[in-house]
C-alpha cells in the first residue's frame, strides 16, 4: 500500500467520524491540498450516487466565491439531472456516454466554454440542429460558451458565487426545449483550493428559476497524480 493511499484511508476515517466533512477537507487541504481535492471529489461522487441533494445543498451553502478556476477543469455530473421532464430522457443517455467532460475558464477575460466527448458533437446536433458553435479540438468537442463573474446566487442560499451566463447574444447558444442552455445559469463555489461545486439553474418560460443539477470541477493534474 502506498503512502498516499494510506493517508487517503486515514483521512477518510477522520472525515466519517468527526464534525463537518467540509471542515475536515479544508483542514486536510492546509497540509496536503491535492489529497483534499481527491477525497472531496470522491465524496461528491458518493453523494451523487446516493442522491443526497440535501447534503449537496449544504456543501454548496458553505462554499466560497472563487477567484478561480482558470484553465481546463475536469467535470463531474454529481448524480442525476432532476426537476424537469427532460431529465427522464437525459439521465439514461448519460449512463451510455456522459458527453460533458468539463469546462475551460479564462479569468482575465471572464469567458469560458464547455468541453464534450467526441460523441457529444453528434448527439447534441440531434437535439439542437441549428447550433453551429461546436468544433473539434484534439480528442474533444468544445462549445457552449459563457461569460463568468462574481455575483449573488439567483436562488437560496443567496451567497456570493461565480456565475456563468450562457445567454450572451453573440454566443448563439440554443434555447430549444430539449436543450435550453441559453436559459441556464451555472453557479460555482470553492470547497477547498482547486475543488469546486457547481449547480445548474434553469429559467422556465414562466420565469421560475429551478435547480436542475449539481456538478464538480477540479484540475486535471490531480487525476494524473492519482494514477502515478
């Protein structure tokens, strides 16, 4: 057993046995930030698999408005989509191919885009055929641009978040019923340095803003280190 795995197991036991998981992760991050990010990532995956929206909501409420992320970030859809009829169609498809791989941010310009699997280029054309913003870059498809800034959360808890706006006219993001990304707003908070929890909000035709998903973001370098 490697030193890293032993430390991971020990920290996991500490997390399970004492106080707030987020507090324990932040304590771990003070000395071993990469380990805290990896444990936090596993914890998000565990909560998503168990459908613990209540705990995800608590984590989000205790997150901090992030100065970052910057650059390419690995993405994790935490659990399933919910709250809209389209989720019943999307969730089985995501089991076959999650499609979404993450986001890339430019902090200086306040812009960014989403990264998708190669298959996503074709599946999303089927649901949004008039959208022309997808293009292949290496082994990924990129598109669905956004602008981002620090803002007050659109729904409770009304904390400070990094808000991602897909409704910028020049980006021409789709707003079809099956894929209404133009009416989607992502909100991101920092859990520990380099580990982020996001939530996706959808504005319905009635004007109601509804929470439809949680997602995680982290740097790709952590995954490389985990495999080393």
